């Protein structure tokens, strides 16, 4: 795949995130998705690790100030254009909301499919880990995640259908996706406080 350039440095992208997001959880979630995207890029698209990272970092750029399911990522595209970002960055980000806004592009690139699969699932994993005595993903298992996944009242805001669609998009069973993302989070623990 060709080298992708976002038009933003990582510092500029992070400054943009902080401009529109004040909630610590939203910033941590953004950094967590950045870490996951960079992790998977090492395997699937090592030329474009930085671009994948910015897709993760900025995927919810507009959510805190414009929390509307249909408008989500539409405003992001405007903000990124104003910041001088390459349109491909907004395009890839918008694909993760295509299930709620059918006017948006669907995930086609591997990068977009990974973002779709990781977003809701990482939120569910965080909720599970926060309930554990250790507050750590290091002793968390697929079995524990499956149990919480089936309990619809637990972390009810995490869309189970979206998670299942993410697995399908990536040609994985739910168990395979669960194991992959848990392992990715464990690999990132030494470098990211968001997982502790």
C-alpha cells in the first residue's frame, strides 16, 4: 500500500483532540485507540503506522461537543479540513460510524475495518477491567469477556451488534476478535497508562 500522509504531526493531532475534548476518559479512549491502531498497523500496514495511529487518536474528535449519532464524524471532517489534514484521514475515521449514518463511507481498507472492530470492544474491555480487583488487563481472559458480552445490562452503552459486525468485517469469530484485542491491550500496557 502507498505511503499515507495525514498532513498533521502527532503533536498537532493531539492538540486538536485536546481542543475539542476536555473529559479525561475521552482523551484516554482516544490514546487507547491510537495504541491499538498502531499495534495492528505493525502487522497489516507497517508503512503507515503513524497514519493508522492518527485515525485512532482522532476517531471521536467531535463526540464530546457534538454527541449526535448521525452527525458524529461529519463534524470531524470539517474540523480536520480546517486543520489542513488530508481528506483520507477524515474518510477513514468516518467509516466507523457508517452503521449509524448510512450516508458515510463503509469500512473498506484494513485500517478502517480494524478501527470499526476495536472502538466499541475496547470500551467494553475497559468496563470489565475496571470491575476487576487488579484493575489490569493483564489477568483478563476471553472467558471473562464473553460472560460480560452476553450480559446486556453490563456496560449497556457498548453496542454488541457493532462488535459482532467488527468481527465479521475482519473475517474473525467473536472469540478470535476478543483474544486478539485483549492480547493487543496486554502488549500495550507497558507504554500506555490507559490500560491500567
